[in-house]
């Protein structure tokens, strides 16, 4: 069965850091585009970052450029999101998503449409 499980969320002060992990089962993550999305209460899900399958091209939303870094570990079948210099507006539930058919490229990969599998989410709260 296809499954994505996120971990690493929690409470952090502004300016702090967190690293989110997403471990895949039932498929090889390295062959897929892997994305991170977030959703705050009452708001739509928005794309944060993704890393391409095959190559390692990465894309980021303007709001997180220079602060967040996405990476992948083939041996662990895991994708990470390193979040630095966190701001209160980063508070949201963060979701990992897989685009196994690699339909999303460029800015399209920061929309939810090309993704076929989603994790349950992990809460990130940035507050003093």
C-alpha cells in the first residue's frame, strides 16, 4: 500500500529551526516528485517546496526561499524539509505529497493537482 508518514513538527520560537521528515512505503520515493505543502486553519493548501524525481531540481515558494531547504535520502526512502528562520506566518499543518508520475514541473509542481498520494500532516507552530 502507498503510504507517506510525516514527522518532526512541533512548537518553536520565531527564528528557530525544525526539520520535517516524510518516509514513504509501497513505492520508491526517489523516482517521484516529492512536495511539501502547508495549510493553516481556514485557508487553502499551498505549495511550499518540491524536489524532482530522477534529477534533484528543487523549487520553492517565494515566501520560504532562503529559509527552507528540501532534500532526499534514497537509502532511507525519505524526503526532508529543513526550516530555518521560522516566522509566525509559517504556522500550519505541513503535508508531504508524492507525484509518482512526475506530472508536475516548474511552478505547476507547487500546486496540488499533480500529486497522487498524501500524508496525514504534522503540525508546526511558531510562537514566542
